[in-house]
C-alpha cells in the first residue's frame, strides 16, 4: 500500500521561505517521478513542480520558476519543495504526488493509478 506523508507547511509572511517534505512508503521510490501540486480555495488543482526518478530532470510552473526548487533524496524516499520569496498567491494546500503525471488532475484523490498525500496547508500573509 502506497503512503505519501507531507510535512513542512505553515504560515509565513510575504517574502518568507518554507520547505515541504514528502516521505513515501510502499513504492520503489527511484522508479517514480514525483511532483508537487497545489489547490487554492475555488481554484483548480495545478502542478507546481515535478522531478524524474533519479532527479536529473525537473519541471516548474511559470509562476514559481526561480523561486521554488524541487529535489529528492532517494535513500530517504523523500521529495522536497524549497519555497522562497513566497507571495500571498502561493497560499494553497500543497499535495505530494507519486508517478507523475497523474491520470486525473484531482488533487488528493487517491485511485488505483494515482497516489497522493493528504496535503499540507501553506498560508502566506501580506
């Protein structure tokens, strides 16, 4: 059974930083591309960043390029999202996702083919 557990969310002021972590179990971690998604109230689930199994390839949403960095430690089965220069528009629930890309773009909805964490809240105040 696949489990993804996120941590590191919280409240921060404009311009601040946070680092999210997601630790996986139940999968052969190095074979899974991983991703971070987010969903703000009233908005669609959106891709934030993704990383290949060995970490050699990354992809970012335009809105977070040059501010966020995705990385992974395969020995610890953990993927990270370093978030700098945070803005109020970054406020959302952030979800870890295994086996990117998902079959369905529904943040946090686990299925037989899509593996999601429960999400962690990030709130940026102005």
